[in-house]
């Protein structure tokens, strides 16, 4: 988000009317917050315009409508997660190390794009955009499941739990961040990624020496 | 749920009108399913009556209204979870063993009362019933956090992660079941509880021998 010297969003549209304008990033943040609070179905463009203090046509200057706003918002989450997944797939070495890279990177994306990932994880599939987002989520889940199965075949993951369940539990833990992580808490993203990786890979129990 | 010989819910009310009736349990299941699908705010008593194929007054025979239905539904979840928590607190021994009992028991409650726990975990706090449910959830979270801190003090839980985060991650993993567990899958509740306990306490990694 670009901000003017006074710390308010820099005006990019609507200046002729003497009202504060929004760039796409800050427009998207407000829209995503509203979708999160009232649900996508429960949010109207009228309400969004009111919340922003601009006209609907000022919003249409940036996007074609509500569905595009949702698409852009969930894409912020998906782009982050798939960038990590692509990075992971280019790594050499054992599957368990790739999986650790994927978990660590995903925690960073979740903590840095918390609102967008929260929207993504709550998508229900009523619209084309939502169904496309669900398909991408399934693709990501398959990448995780494949790495877990491969790591188990390489002898690095406990063989006494069904790898499909291991994969679900692993990302169940990662995704739980959206329920409780407060970005302004004392825990920074890197420390959080460390904590999740330790607990997920080696458990909460202190090994007996 | 009691069922008549024909497998349909046994009529307990509304018989005079010659319509199928519902006992409280089956009424609650339909209401909870509707709250889950459309959201509590988005569900009306008219809609519920239509879905059940009975009159609103037949519903009011059982409950005082929508808010009582929600209270009864989330209480099914809370009663189950607090029964396990009470059991746990009566156990002797080390905190880590109590915590394992709590995790195992919670997984059983989640898998057996999945719809009700899902509603409980999605409560937002707009009504008195929802705020009361949130307060009970916090109470449960405190029990978990206390056990984790005690187990860490007893040297049984890894000291290199903030115990508050360990507690969040532990029940983040447990609660993730509502997102992916299918009761009709091949995994029964006990096997699931085993899997969660293994992964949470000892991690997904196969220890090097």
C-alpha cells in the first residue's frame, strides 16, 4: 500500500470530488475485511462504497465488481502459497526437507497475508471464483499429500499413520493459525514458523534422554 | 435419535395433523445442519419449519425459538468436551498424561458430534448464546494451556516453544478435524484419536535409529 505523507491512503481516484481515493491494494484490504466480517454473500457493493466513503463508480474504476474483488483477494493468498510450492518443487534432496520448506514458507505466507488466507480457507464454492479457489486449494493439498507419501517411502516419516491423515493433520495445524494468530503479538513470523516446524515434525513431547 | 420401524424419525408431535413429527434430537440435527449451511443469522424459523415439513408451532412445542436451538446444539459439543476435561482433571499423575487423555477424548467428541462441534467452533459472538459459548471455549482453552504449562514445568514438553503457542498448535491440529474428517470414511474414531495423539505428541518425523 502506498501512503501519502500524512499516512492516509494516497488518493488515486475520485480526486475531482475532493474525496480520499484508494489504490487497488487498500481497496482490496477494506473489501477483504468486509467479506470476512459479513461473509461474501452478505456484502454488497453499496455497503463497500459506503465503508470506503467513495462512489461505486470509483470502485468500478479499479475492478469489474464484487466477484473480481474476491478473486483478487484469494489470489493474494494463492499466489503466496504457490510461490512457496514452486520453490519447494525446485529443491533437490529428500522429500522431508522439501516438506519442511513448504511448511515454513506456508506459515510465513499465512502470517503475512492473514486476512487473504482466512478468506481463502473459508471459501464455500457458490460462485465461479470460489469454485476456482477451491480447485487451487485441492491442488495445493495434493502437493502436500504427495510429499508426505514420498517422505514416508523414503523412511523419513512415521509409517504407523496413514500418510493422507498425516498430511491433513500437518496442514490442519498450519492452517489453524488463522483462528488464533494475532499479527501484532510478540511472536514474529519467523519465530512462529520455527515453532510450527518443531511441533509438527518432532512433536510437543520432550524426548527422554 | 429414536426411529420407527420404517427408519423415519418417530413421530412425537404433530400426529393429529397426520404429519411426520420430530423428537428434540432429530429436530436439533436438522436445525444444526441448516445453521451450518446458511449461517445462524441467515436461517429463519420459517425456513426451518419448511425444511422439517412441520409448522412453526410444532417447533415451539420443543423449544422457545432459534436461540434455544443454537444453545442446545452448541451444548451438545460443550457437554462432550467438558465431560472429557472433568475426567482429565480427576486423573492422577503427570500433566502430559492428562493432556494426552484430553486430546484423545476431544478427538472422539469431535468425530462423534462433528456437526455440533463445527457450529461451536464457528460461533462469532453476536448473541447472548454465542457469547456464552465463546466464554466456555475460552475456559476449555485455559484448561489446555494450564496442562501444557504444567507438563513443560515437569520436563515432559519441549521447552523451546512458548507453551501458549504449543497449546494453540496442539488444539489447532485437533480442531482441524472439522475441516476434513468425513465420519463415513474408513478411519474410525479410535484410530483417528490414535493418529492425532501420535502426530501431536511425537511429530510426523520417523526418529533416526
